[in-house]
C-alpha cells in the first residue's frame, strides 16, 4: 500500500493537481504534462486528439454540466502516431477548471456511446468523476453502451483505472450497456455506480481480461437483463492464469438476473466482503470470504439524484474489508474519507455524508 500511495503522489505532483484518487500500479512521473479544460464535445474531442500525439502526459478536466453528444468521444492509441503517454480524464470542474464543484454528464442521448477507448500499447489511463449517461449500441455493433475499452497490447502493459464514475441508463440491443472491457492489461474499477442499464445480457458490466482486475467498492443495482429468459447482470472472464479480485461490492437487486455476477470458469477469482444477490458456481480463491446476500437497504438521496447511499440500519455499514488487494481509494464518490467509522462500508458510498465537493448526481 505504501508503494501505491507514493506513486499516486508522484503522478499528482506531475499534473500539478489536487487529490483525485489512488492509482493501483507503479507509474513513473512524467517529465512534462499538458492540462486541458474542456466544456463541450468538440473541445473534449480536440483535447483527446492532441493528447494522443503530443508526446506528453495529459490531464483533461471537464467542466460541470450536461454534454449532449452527437458522435461520442474517442481515444484510440491503436492508430499511427500515438505516443502512449499517461492520460487523466476528470470531471465536475467549475468554469476555468480551478476546482471540482459539480458533475459532468456525458449524455449519449440514447443514440451514441459516450466514451470509446482503444489502447495499442502500454497506455495508462485514469478516469474519475464522470457520469456516462444514456449511451447506446445497436444490434451487431460493438459492445459497451456507455463505455467501451479495447486493450490490444498483448504484452499486457496497458493499465486502466476507473474511480468514482457513474454508468447510468445505458442500453445495448445485444450485450453490455454499462462498461465493456476486453483485451490484455490491468484494470481497476472502484467507487463506481452501475444503475439502470439495460441489455439483452450482462447489462451492467463485462470484463474479459488477460491480466489482473481489482473491482472494489462498487454498487451494481437496478440493471435489467432485457431478454425473454434470465441472463447474467455482470460478467467476468479471467483468461488463463489471470486473477480477479472483487472486494466490498454491492451486486444486488437487478432485474431478470440468472446471476448478478457470472464468473467464467477459468483463471482465479477471489470474492471478499461483497453483498451479491447470486453468483455462478465456480471454485473461488483461498482469500475469499465474508460475502453475504442481503437487502443493502439503500436510502433516498433527493429529487433527481441517482446515488445509492445506505441507510444507517444497513447490514453493509462498517462491514467491508479495510485492506483489499489493490487497496482502497482515498475518498468515496462524494469526496468524504473512504473509511468513516470502525471499517469501510460495502458499496460505492460511505454512510450519511455531506456532498463535500459538490459531486451530486443531479442533471441540473
């Protein structure tokens, strides 16, 4: 854990940024970094295009607001001329991007995918405090209604970190309306909410990976398998000798679920201190334990709010693992300490905390 936090601080200093979360791998500090402040689909795509080829690490800050997307945003380093430097995409900033004060909604308008990534090398991409909203893929098109990631580098050098991201109300006629990741590399997903996504199968999330996965303190609920018969809601395929860790997650309360979490019978899976409605019957790793299947007892969060905080009486309060593989983020999505009380809560949100940095799930 000391190594992780040291590398986080080094990367943050290089970007001259305030705390934006914790990374889960060793990252060398870039010598130079370019910072962009964007406020529209056009300025965001222009920044992504520059970031792909400028020979620098890049930090793209999104101002708060709703971005109606006509085409969706692309960062495709499998194209010629890509520099494969580190990239941070971070949302919720004020005008001028001096402080995080609100929420950024990338709205696919039920027509396009909000965010598409394709890594052609040892890319390092970190995404935090964005809301991917109403994305869509049609039948026979690529998967990932709200976000699609292809990791093509078979050397396994690519790294993707997702922290405090909402995947809301995506749709896919075939497969995976929330987050779709496939390929070679390392992936960390933490503090994120998967809610209201609808697809023929695996509506919330699908991760097919040659490499390690840490899926930590996420909430996956209210997603719909839109098929005639029950289908999996979240899907994980650890290829070969890959090792996937699921820690402190809520994967519960989804509709038409054959399994809330389907684990393909290959690789190693450790499930630690999760609340899962049901998961497929595969042998688990020796670190597994402390899992339950109970009503999380979500609390309300106000008008036009999409967050899923816990009630004080929830059995998931103070029930998580404080030292999961891959570590804990520093804060929850609302900016409060990730551990408040004796132990970390299970799910994306700590209990009964103020919206400390303004990151509220309101579309206004």
